[in-house]
């Protein structure tokens, strides 16, 4: 799901809001990522992927985004959901939930792994945090997988705490300030919005 090299992307990529017609492609991408994670013992997501009922509402709300090639015929290259919905089982009132945006469903197609797309999408999300007048970019990830947690630490996320609930595989909470953290200051993101405009902080 996540790349581990510095961002080096060739070819034209575009970021756009997902529509209902994209549901099958998103489900396939998430299923691929979930299977890859589970083969490595990371039980962050259901092994068979998510049911449509878990993803369709994100599309309907307009908070799920797709990264795709310019011709767009090969399905999504990556996906990310970004919203202001703090999971109440994880984020308490003392965390000031309204001060953050929250990352969900971040996945990169295996054929495009190692190109830095995960890092770039996290930086895009960080710019969205600033554009919305928020302070933090937050996420939760598998509580029993130190490798996945180290991935986010390496992307300058700080571990807030781990919430250990028996019915949740996730629970390791991370945050970092809004803005870019993975790329050099001022460096353009390796994709444009659907109108072909380089993405400065919003779609």
C-alpha cells in the first residue's frame, strides 16, 4: 500500500474527486491493498477488501479522491479519503477533533508502488489542512504493526497514543502539523487536478 522510496514520478497523473462510476475501481484497488497487507500480517483492513457500503458513502460525501493516469483507462493509481470526521472511539474531546482533517483509505496500486505517491498524497492532504484553516493531519493505523507505524513516523507523523480496543485492529493514532512534510518546501506535487492545473493545496 505504501511506497518506501523518494518521490520520483514519471508520466502525467491527475487527482480528482471520485464519482459513483468509480466505485468498482476503488473497491478493486482497496481489495488489492488489503490482500497485500494481510499477506504481510497487517490486519488493518478486511482481507477481502471493503464492502461497497463502506466506500460508497465517501464518494457520495465528496471526500474520496482518485489519482489516475492522464488517459484514465487503467483504473485508479491511488486513492485517499480526507474528511473532518474524527473516529469517536479513538479521538477524544481533549484532542480537539475539529482542529484536524483525517486520512482514510490511503492505498496505492501495487503496479505503482515505490514511486512516492503515498508521500505525495499525504503532502496534498497536509496542504488541504491549511486551506481549511485546521491545524493537524491525523490518521489511525494497525496497532500491532510496528513497520506500518514506522512508515508514518518516517513521514514525520508523531505517535499520539495507541487505543487498544478488542474489536478494532486499528488504534495507533498519529498526527503531524498541516503543510508539506515529505517533500522539499515549494516542490510541486507530482500530479495535477482534473483541469490540468498543478495542485497547490486543493482540488
